[in-house]
C-alpha cells in the first residue's frame, strides 16, 4: 500500500516512461470543486 502513494517514473526505453502518482483524496477533490464551480452552472 505504501508504494501506491509515492511518485515513481519508470523508464521503458526510447524516451518512454510510465509515471505513477498517488490518487487525490476525496476531501481534496471536494475542496477543488467548491472553490472552482462548474462554468455556466448558475445560468
């Protein structure tokens, strides 16, 4: 589980990487949605 929460870039060759990063928490996604309301939502 601890490995899932770290940033990691794995080189596959010829300029190709697989990049893994931790998922955003539900609380952080909620804050983002509250501070950035969807465009045109009030119309």
